[in-house]
C-alpha cells in the first residue's frame, strides 16, 4: 500500500509496539506485553475482539531494512492445525516522502487441516494497513 510519508515515519509505528496500540480499538480487546521492550524476543498476550487470547513473539525487528516479523507461538492458528504462523511487516522506501507498506502472512498447515486456511484474515491485514496509513498521514 502506498503511503505519503517517509518510510522512517511509518516505521515509527510498524517497528514498535505502537502498532498494537493503534489497532487495538478496531481489532483487539487487549495486548499485554509479557516480556521485552518491543525488540526481538518481545512476547505479547493478544486478545482479539472475538475468540481466545494467543501469544506472539517478535522474532525480527530490523530497523535498518524496516522489516518486522511476529510469530504466533501459542494458541490462535496453532490450535487449528497450523504448524507455523508469521506476520511480516515491511516499509519500503519509494521516495523522500513516500513508501510502500507490505504485510505478508506466512504459514504452514498440516495437510489434514488445509481447509482451515480459509481462517487466515487477509482482509483484516489490509484494513490494519489502511488504518496505520491514515494515522501516519494525519499526523504529518
């Protein structure tokens, strides 16, 4: 998604725990940081508006390349036959005052649970990018 702010400005949201605070009212009941400060190794208990809470771990926070990866390590998709579920956020410089934001959902599911791939919230990921885009451009 094209955003009319420098990639570094978008990264101040995507690369921190502020991402969760901004998305909280629309998608989540709560986010509790159990361990860490927003860097690699940070573990959060995330409770969506519907459904049980799950644990996420920040496995990559690359401030130079503007890439963050968060793995679900307990609950959520792992309870529905997924072996692995990762959310990857990227801010890509396209100009001095513009960037692309990209969210990629990476997962592996056990063959007998392949129908559960329909549970992957692609629309929610797109809406979160729109919300963050509106937030950072309004703040500009």
